[in-house]
């Protein structure tokens, strides 16, 4: 089906797509006839939420976000056996309890199948908590960027785009057009495998806190100028999510727009799709993304027009989401708690001193083939000079003279005669010690290119991502490093 949609097509989608925009009433109150619908918004006591989360146990942490106003999301179980997500704010985030309650109640008045609905809050002393429906089947980021069994199918990507647009359109219609930091970690999958928008993003992380925590390359241009979120800013972020869905990667909008302007949109498409999409659908998403990413906010479409456009490209609408996702119906995907090694723990804490000790003890034992290469090349004067740079770098690294270590390791790397993942790892930490996390990330990624099965490279990437405030990506990378180390220890 192309970009245009006949009257017959609209009727067909109307009958098959559950709670389409044409049936806006179905999106409210949990959907028509939905069993076990949530009660109206209410207040919880701190003691109730302590019991539900086993005393806010670290084992129940689902995610951690925020640099200026840190907050943690826990999985919890209420005494009626309902699973919930409990967001606990930093105690300084909302000093005015009345303002917090007003905001929470406004968001809590919303009810939609397209939202992970807010069902309550807690405001006792300095404590500020939100309680929402728990979504058991992970985030869009997990299924799109870090999939394990199968890449997300094209039909499901189109459905995610539509359902997200419907969520935004519903929120706009209820006077909640502002959504803070819309990204792939804010889209969650329920028991049926349907995507839902987290209601937590409808509130700021604090009264005055940052609204965008992601990399500045993905931030709406007007937010960079004014520091304020507008409805048009949300549409811009929706455009970046369309790029995510097309590419299976988190591509900076400027790079994607260069490809689009050069008529190279096929280079944007996820290779894991193996061509299982129509060019017409791809072109339509490219067109929509380009409109959403316009520099001038007034030139971007509104949520309602996005919904209408996305309805025309839906595929396999009669197939349930859990089938398209490969998720057993009505059950949560298995999620074992992550058991971190001392290295992983140090990365989680961004404990650079502990990481330094680990790297120093580790030495160069994981540099595959380096020793053999050295034995054949020691006699050349160029090689001797290169090795001296590494030797001086190692001496500076041990002495914690990280600026000198960077200079020496850079000379070794620029020499180009030997490639050492350990040198990249050590220069990575040296960059971190000098508050240069972006350059550190580049070295950690280069170490992985040189030695793909080296967990240290992934651990250091996670540290860099934590330092850059990209908590979601950092958590996933930390998990990948932990799993790789466990796999290596079995062999």
C-alpha cells in the first residue's frame, strides 16, 4: 500500500486496528470492555510502597535517570497482586508538595490504552513518588537496539509509530501536549506486546529540572536556545524516533537529514530487515521524519496529522502485537537480575579509581597476538620508538599522571605499527580522568573493534555512557559486557 489511502482502506483499518484514532473513546478508561481496568487515581502511603518494592530494594530497580535531578524506577507488587512501576524522585526535586500533587493528579486523570497509565502518587515528608502500570516486556530501545532473538519486524515498527502518535494525540486532546525527553526508553511493551508511552514523561523530573537528558545531538533546536519544551519540541523528538524505527540505530538527525537530502534514504534502513519493507512505506516515514525535524518549529506537523499519515501505511493489522514481537501471550519476557562483577560494579558507580586498579592489574594479557608481533618487530628503530611511547605511557598510567599517559599512548597509536586494545582501554580511562568522556567513548568503541570478544571494552563503554548521562544505553551495554564475561568464563 502506498502513501495514499482509499476510503475502503481507512474502513478496513478502522475495523482491524484496535482503538484507532477514529475510535478515540476506546483509548480512554483502559479501553472498551477491558477486564481489570485500573481504578481512578489515588494516593499511596510511603509504607505501602516500601512493602511493594521490598524496601526499595536495589534488586527491584528497573531504571535510573537524571543528572541534575536523579530518580529511580522500581518494580513493585501491591497487596492486591498488581504489579506497578514506582518512580522515586530525588528529595530536592519537588520542594513544594502541593505543586507536585497538582501535577501528579493532572497526569493521573488520563486513561488510555496507549499509555502506561499513572494510577497514584505518594507525598510524605521529603518523599515524592509516582505509581504507574507496570509494563513487563521491556522498552523499545531493548527490542530495537539490543534484540536477542529476532529484529523487530517492519509491520511492528509501523505499529509502534502509529500507537505512539495516537498516545501523543490523546495527551494533546486532554491538555497535556508537553512530553519531556521522548525517546526509545519511554516506550514500553505490555502483556499483549502492545507499545505504550510511559506516563512518567508527562511530568518533569523536577519543578526546575532538565527536560532533556539525552545527547545534545538529538535535542530540539529551540530547546537549546530557550531551555523550554513546547508541543513542537515533542514532535521533533517523535521524528528522531521515526529514524530509530527505520534504522534500528540511534542516528543523529543531522546525519540522517544529510542522507535524506542526498536521496540516499535506503542507507538509513535497518539491514536486519533484509529488505522486508516496501520502498513506498520507507519513503513515507522518511517524509514524515523530515517534516518532524524541521528547524523551524512552526513548520512541523501536529500529532493528529501524524496519526492520519501513519494509518495509511499499517501492515498485518490483524496480527496481534505479541505474535509480531515473538512474545508469549500474557507473560513477561524472562528477565534475570544482573549479577555484576567487581569491574561491572565499578562501572555502575563510575568509580574511576577502582577501574584504574583493575586495568593496571589486568595488564596486557588480553591483547591477542601482540606478543608474537613484538617478537618479530623488536629490532626496527621505528618499532623501538613506538614501544618506548607505550612504555612511558604505562609508567605515567601507573603513576596516575593521566595527561602524560594520553600524550604517550597517542604517539603509540598514531605510530600505527601495532594495534593494542589495552592501550585504547588505558587511554580511555585517562580521558575519563581528564573529564573528556566523549573522547573516552571513542577509545572504548575502538577497543571493541580491535577485540570484539573483550568484555573490558564494553565495560568501559558503559562507564563513558554513564558519564555522558545516557543511563539507558549504559545499562544495556553493561549487561552485554556482563553476559560476554560470563560466556567467556564458561569456555
